[in-house]
């Protein structure tokens, strides 16, 4: 089926095979080397460097014509991290997939929503066995609200993240100002999405945000005082150290029982520019880093208790988590612990997606039975 020049292929035959996930990479950016072990892939996810992204998208389509794919600029990993080369994740059995794109995400992604509605029907998506994976170029909160308006009708979970460079790819074509997505149905069992938060609230530091600039993600005041001054006075840090201190002490926005993490991007005069939108009258709380090694072990234990057998795990880790773990010499240990779950690979994002929520400094993942 072709939709707006996009090939969407769906493998609908039922089969008993488990999901088979493979990760290939090249630290020097050699795509052919990265995909050399792939045989008859049914779905591909490309994570490339900025200078080679377009060439890699074109070459991947030539090597595997017609195979559903999504891609972005960013780092990837299995037991090692590829920072500036290329990584490709392939599902080679046990899935039915439809991949596509919503365009004009900065203005009106909803005008392309019929594509997602058709793909949900095409793949026979259901809550128990289907996940929506996405790579986005920006305006994530609006995009997720739009996509989830369709997905929630069948209670289909979504995970994904923001790539670099304002570009994504779908089915061999590069797009700017877009979100590339894939509906992946597990033909051999269930799927389940998870979100991991390694921060805990400092309940004595609670604020009402004001003088915000939603379009530019600026937080002007907290409880009527300049946001920069409030942050510095609580944590006793210099202005130069604010952007690194957010690794340990981001803000959180209270949303029912959930806390949405808000990372600080930079100082803007007496205000703070964040990585996600803050609105006037938002209730915020200061967060502190918890025992992240224990939290990771708890997440892994939770996954093991939910699944008697695991075929594959795909995760999205925030860039700030990657930097925090690397600075504390934990990244390799973390990847080895995740590997113990089963076949694990993933992507380092500039923001993480979990259902209809755009979160920072988090990990989201999907587990395939």
C-alpha cells in the first residue's frame, strides 16, 4: 500500500516464531558492515550520525527494498554505545509491522492522522500484542497528544524519543519537521511498555511557575521569584554549574500520581530555559537523584515478574542519563544488566516518549514476549 509516497508493508500471516531482534553497528559509520548479519528483516530502525544520515537512509532502502523502516540521528547501543557511527536494529521474525510518518509536526500533525488510523487497522493492532515506536524531530508534546488520540481507542502503548538534527526517516525517505512511527505487532505473545524514573521528590521545595514562555520553554519565576535565583539558593551552585546540576536535580511537574521530569537546558537572564514546556500556574517540585543502581535492578525485576520468557527488549535512554551513568562509570554495567533480560538494544534520545507523555531524563522500553 502506498500513502503519500510511502510504502507501508504488513506481514499479517500468523506464525509461532518468537520475535528475533538483532543489533548491528559500525563505529566508523559503515552501514553495510552494520547490517551484514541481517537476513530477511521484517522491520528496521536506523540510528545514524548527522553527516551520513541521508546516505544511510538511502542505502538501507537499497539493501532491503520495501522493508518497513524508521530512522533518526542519534546514538545507539546493545552492550556498547555507538556515539558517532551507525546502529541498526532489525526484527527478523515474529512481527507484523506498518511504518509511516506524520508531517508538519510544528504546526498541524493532526491533518495526517488518517495515516495512523489506517495503519492501526492494517496491522490489526491490539493492546496486548502491539506497540507504537516513534522517532520525532520536535514539538513532541503536541505530536504525542495527536498520536495518542488514535492509540488510546485500543489502549495501544507508545514509546520513542527525539532525534538530533530535526530530521527523521520512514521507509527510505528523509523528512524534516516530522515524526516517523511504526506499529509493531508481536505474533508470538504479548508486549508491555515501561518507564523508569531515577529521581525522587524533594517535597519541601514546591513551586508555582509564572512568567513562562511556552513557545521557547522558558520558566521565568517560581513562587514569584526569579527561577535562576531560586534554583541557585536551594542547591548552592554557581550560574555556570546550573546546566550540569540538572543531572542530579531536575524539576518535576506533578500530573496526578505521576511526576514528569523537566530538565534545565540553559540559563536565560534570570530565567531558565528547559527541555520541555512549562506553563503559568504549573505545580513544580524539585527532584533529587535516587539510588539509580537499585532502581534499575527493581525495573529489571519487575519485567522478569511480568514475563516468563522474553524475546526482545527495545529501550530509549535520555542523553542526560547516558552522561550521568558515564560520568559515574556505570554505563557499561547498566548495559550488561539490561542484556541479562534477553536481547536488548536501544537509542539515546533528547527526550523520551511514554504513551501521551513527553518526559526528560528517563528510560522507556518495550518488552516482547
